[in-house]
C-alpha cells in the first residue's frame, strides 16, 4: 500500500468515526470538483448547488459502506452521478430541464470570457464573436444529448477520467462505456454541425437583405 | 432572353480560375463568387470535426467563465446534516467552523490562562495567599 493510500485509509477511518473536522476537510477539498461536475451534468446553477450539497450529505450518511475498492474521489463521483441521474429524471418529469441557465449564462458572458474559446489565439473582434457563437452552439448541443451519453462524455472529455474510472463511477461495463462515448461524440458532432450549418446559411441569407437595405 | 444576354450571365457559375471570360465580369460579380466559395469552404470545415475537435469544443464550452467562483457548500452541508441528525452532528455550534481543531486549541489555552490568573491573583487561598506570612 502506497503512502497516499495509507493516508486516504486513515482519512476514511476518521470519516467513518464521524469526525466532523475530517468531514469539513472532505467538503472543502471536493466541493469545487463536485459542484463543477454536477453543474455540467444539470446545466443549472441553483439545482447544481442544491445537489452538490446533497452529495456530501449522502457521503456522510453512507461512508460506512465505502469499502476502499476504489479511490474515495471515485466513490464520491459515483454518488454525484447517481444523484444527477435521479434529479434529471425528476426535472424531466416536471418539464423543468429546459437548460435556461446554460443559455442565459452563455448569453450573459462578457466578450472577454470568449478568449481562448476556440483553438488558437483570438485577436480580432469578429473572431471573438464567432468563438462566442460556437460556445453557445456547443452548450445547446450538450443539453440536447441523451443524459446517459452526456454523462460519459463529460466524465471522459471534461473530467479526464479513464475508461476504468468511468466504468466504476457509472457501474457500466468497459465496452458499454466506450461505445457510449463514441455515440455521444457522434451525436454532439452532428448537432454542432447542424447548428453551424444553419448559422452559415442564415448569415448568408441575411447578407443580401442587409446589402439591399443599405442600397448596395 | 437573347443569346447575347445568356452568354454574359452563364460564366458566373464557373470557377473563376479556369474561366477566361471571368475578366469580363464586373467587380460586383467577382466579389459574389468569392463569397460563395468562402461559405462553401466554411461548410466543409464544419463537417470535418473530428474526435479531438469535439473534445476541444467540450472543454472550452464547459470551462467555467473567468472569475466565476464555485459556491461555498460547507455551511449548507453542515446545516442539512444538523437538521437530519436532529442535532446529533454539528449541533454544538463549535464544530461548524472551518478549522475547529485550531479553535479548540486556542480556546483551551485561553481558558488555562484564565484559570491560572484567577488561582494565583484573585483567590485568597491561591498561590499568592500561601506565600504571604
């Protein structure tokens, strides 16, 4: 057992003993990562904040069941992903997952936030706007992907998890994880391409109208 | 439409680098051709999104905006646990602090100092009272 694993085992022992200071450490250590994951999954800040708190409450309640087969972080992620699934189902039943906040956030973002949005440096104002549009298109596309595909795609491409870790977190077989990631990328690619194609066509359609109005 | 007019319009559909008659086109028609080619290239580029591009797109789109701060969850989590455990955990008002260990330590030291001060100075049968003849 490595020193890191020993340290984690000691920490888990404190958590199992319901050491409140150890639990405070746990929350402070993982709150950013858990909130980021949950926010990406749900796309709504208020829901994400509520659910991230619930993740830690569940960790506190169920820490006795942590057997140390996986890393503590993986176990916490599994709880977060399961709660996200349940919440998504609940929200879809209530017709509430319309991704308002993601769209609103994308619309509210200042242009300065678009720096580094696309690959390569952006220096011209028209490139900045294009970067922002692409970001909005991708966010909307992610919101449209089926939840089970979105989940694995975010874990793999954004959270940088290995296939094995994703299998542990989601409880899926390795092969299923790989095929879902592949299909999720294909779905996202198709949605982005479709949206970008529409944008190109709409901008082309707008140009002659503008030219006519300006008398050219 | 006369043959003359038809001959004048048809070359606009042919790529300009291969058509010798393009020179006869006015500036406006040439600009229109260039725009059409550019938009066709854009469409081709969009369809060439590969796996790496998807990953790059996702990362950039889902990256938190600069200056965005994740919420502090600790107090909310403590409140929920306190409520659900009916005060069994985080119920004393001390352990809800971020660093209760240091809080306990400082409080203990202060209390010891206070007890010592009371014993040696204020209590008549304390250390000060015993040394007097």
